[in-house]
């Protein structure tokens, strides 16, 4: 069906390059620090052929951080995004787009069109359906090629769960929306799922069962979800830095709204350091990082 999956590490989303008789398209472009790698992968696959469409399933920085470089390289490139944050992209509102709250980087890009749930779009040799996928992000979409049964699920479904439910961190109830999206995916009956992170998989029934189990755990204990989100945010940034001092990490946390919300209400140097040490110890136990004196090292 003309789809090539570039499976990336957890700092960058997977990229899906679709070729055929129709428009050549890339779905999601990874994180900004990996933009040159994204471009190299695309150019290596296309050779001298142009990239015509760039689609973003949602606008988290690890899915659209390579947009700007691709747009600069392919001047005729048409970029389509979900409609929910289109105005924020036009005005480049880094708060609404969550780049400031999460402390993540995304070079400014533009868009020329939308990916509206309910429509279909020609990519390569086939038409792909666009479905809304609220939960992880309220404006996210997934793409389904009905003839082949291939689903590009973004962060709505991985082989072992789904992405952090970011609206919940802002006090907006969204766990039910995660469940609704899992129901949508089940009703589509995909044969193959290309997730936003991790390997392509075919045992969709088992993946849905694991996702629903995790969702039930988070619904029963929202605090468990908050702890999970905290570890994800710290690990994500460490993937970018690779190594950083505790003091630098703490300074970043104090100026990053999402991280600041997890820290002690009465902020003192002693309380903040104790909080950070507890977070790092938790991540070290899962072999996500190593603490060497005052240095924090990614694993």
C-alpha cells in the first residue's frame, strides 16, 4: 500500500511516508532536535521526488518539530493539521500549543489546510479516512485506510497503552474521551496499527485490552496518572539533553508550568530538592536514568 514507517526513538514520533499514484505524503515529523534526521530519512526514501503533503495527527512537539525544516526544504509542500489549534498555529501561541507549559521546543511552522474528522484524503494510491481521537490531545486525529485495514493511531493507541492524557493535567476531565477513542478504533477493526511510538503491531485486540486496563487504573487513581505524566515529562526532556545537573533540571522545572504544578506548594530550596530527588529515584528504579553525584544521565 506504499507506506514506509520510520520507527523513531521515544523523543520523536514515528514518521509514515506514503507513496503511490497520488500525492506523496509524510505523517508526523518528529521532534525538533531530530529534524535533520527526519529530513535525511525522507530524502533517502524519495530520492529526487518531491514531498507534496505533510500531515500532523496532532501538534505536540514530538509530532511536528520537523515541520519547519521540511517546509524550508520543500517550498511547495502543503501542510495539513487538525482544525482545533489552527488559529494558534497562525498566531503562533506557544502557550495554547503547549510548548511553553511542557518546556519543549518547536520551531514555528505554517499550515495550508486542515485534517477534519469525517473527511477522507488521497495519500499515495489510496484514500484515508480522518477520525477524531480525543483524549491524549483534544484535537488529535487518526488516519484509517479501510481497504488494507491500516490505522495510523498516533498516541491514541500504542501496543502497550496510550499517551499521557494532557487535559487531565489541566483539570479537564478527559479519561472518558480516551475510552471513546478506543471504542472508535475497535469499531474500525484495523488489521495493522502504526502507532505514534513503538513498533507496528497486528494484535489489536490485545493492545486494546491493555489500553483499557491502563485507563481503568488511571480512572481509579488520577494521582497515578499524574505521577506517570511527571515521569514522562522529565524523561522526555532528558532524552533531549542526555545529561544535565540537578540544579539545571530543577531550574527548568521551576520555569515550566506543568512541572511547577507537580512541585511542593510551598517552594523552598530544601523542599524542591527533596521532591526532585524522589522523582529521580523513581526514574532510576525503572532504569530510565542514572544519577552520578550532581549529574543526571539519560539511559
